[in-house]
C-alpha cells in the first residue's frame, strides 16, 4: 500500500519573518563588498591598492609624496586623497605618465584630489599625456592639481584620445612639451584627439606652453570629436604657432562660458580654428576673450570658416592687434563688404560683422562690415587683408561684442582681473 504524501500549508507569518531576516543580510553583504582600502595603512603603494581593489571600492590615500606611475587597469574604482591635492602628491619621477587609463575605463573610474607632477611621456615612455594618459577610456578626473609634466607628442598635462572623459575642477598649470621634441598635435595643458565627447568643465588652465620650435594649443588642443569646453579660466598659456588658449582642428567643439585671457601665439592668441570642407566647426557661445596676443588676438578663423559660429561673446583685442581675423581657404568671389552674396550651396550666414559703435557688436553674416576702431581683419589665401567700413543698419540683432583694447570698458577689465565671467544674455543661434 502506497503511503500518502502530506501537504501542509506553510504559515504566512513564518514566511514573512524568514524573508525579513534574509533581505538585510543580502544588503549587508552587498554593502560590505564596497571596501575602503587605505594607503599606506592597508597597502604601501597606490598601485598595490589598485591591484587589490574590485569594482566599487575606494582607494583612500593619506597625505604624503608617492613616487609612482599608476594604472587603473580597467577598474571601476575611486582613487582619492584623504586631505586634498596640496598635501597628497603623486610624483611620476620622469618615468612615464603619472596616471594611465587605457583599458576601457568609464565614468565610475574616478581620480580625485591629488597633485600629479613630474610625469614624462617621451622616448621609451610613450609620447602622450605627461600627467594623465587616457586612451579609449572615459574616466572622471576631478579636483586635482596637474603641474610640471611633459610629453613629446601631445598633452603635457592631460591627453584624452578617443575618449569621453570628464575633466572637471582641476588646476592644470606649467605643463609643456619635452625637449628635444617638436611638433605633434600639441596641447600644453590638455589634448583631445579623435572621436569622442570629452568634457572639460570648470578648470583653471594657466601658464602651460607647447613647442619650443613650433606647435599648437598652448592651453588646449581639440582635434576631432565633439568635445565640450565649458566654464573654464584659460589664461597665460603660450605656443609658437597657433592657438595660445585653444587650438581647434577639424572638431565640432562646443566652447561656452569661458574666460580666455592673456594667452599668446603667432596666430590666434585666444582661439585658433581650422574648419574642413563639410564640417560644422566650433560653436563659440558666451565667452569673454580678452587681452590675448597674436594675429587675430581674440580669434583666428581659418579654412571653410563659414561653419564656425559665434554667439553672445565679448572679444577684446590688444592695442594694435585684430580682435578677429578670418583667413579663408575657399576662394569664392565674395569680397568683404555688406553687399556680397555667397555662391550657391554656401551658408547665407557665416563669419562675423561689426556694428559701427564704440563697443562694436558682432554677429554672423556672409561678409564683414567693420568699424576701424574694432580692428577686426579679414584675409584670404592669395589675397591681401581687407577692411570694410560701410555702416550697418541699426535694425540688426547682434550676438557678440568685439572691442579694441584701447577702449576696453572698466567693467570688462574688472571681469578679467577678478577671473569671473560676464553675465551675458544668451541668444539662440539664428
């Protein structure tokens, strides 16, 4: 005779009690997986702590100077100082990039609160990113002092290649090109190369340089991609050739709400850009660009520059220099006057023109109508520079302001001296 199986109901109250006791254990186990690893308490070096960490961990570094060249090795961890960059230094000892991200790291890989110094990306140590080398990765670089680093090819301070890194709230200063190197993509402070959406936000980028024999981008080089440069102070940078503050080459960059001042280059003291055929070019919005040195002391625009767009900026030239210089590669028959019409297929608006008032308000149009006091100059391949002085109708809607350095308003001098940004009313691109 087969025994009958008994089916007893499991008490609901007991089930709830068991579930309530298991769930906190699960959450406790998950939380305990995110460990804080201290240096030198738990591990003697930052790299050994990184090697021991797993995703979600934090490596917390005590004050001191650490002679290391560290690599995140693809880990989604936070490496940060306990007491800030002034007292927590990673010294690269001239033996390669101070910090490397080259294994597909994402935004959860965070470097925060260090001084990174004496990185040297040259020779056997590679050519890119003396302070921080980012290749095919998109980490977060936040709240650091990146200073006195060198690279041979690109990015004395930081180099981001095929990256969507977030570079935020750093002081990037006194970085340069290694000797005896020359040329390369440039970028004394920061270099952004290739496709990607790197964000350069709220940094101070000052006193960097590139190229003892020629080069590009004393402060920042943007070559390719769609990077964003927003809310930075970019000052006192220098380069031999192009782009004392920012050099833009074949990049659809967004450059918005920056203070760009006191930079120097042969061409484009503040910003230099070159736009290739069919490219959008940079979008430059709500910036103050002042007291820079070079031909086109504020902006030097080259190439198919109708693609570059300026909205709601203040551009101040130094005395005797052009505020904006546009040097076109394409030789369409448009001369710099208010009456020209671009050939079919070219944008009906492009470049800059100046309102005939002392402050000089500029906007995008096919050509240029210039009050001489504003010293904005147009040039073209195989053509001499041209100035036009035909007054413009007062009914135009203006979006940027260009001012000769000799007539700089006191309010703008105040903005420059304080390092703050002007509160300009944003106007939509039209």
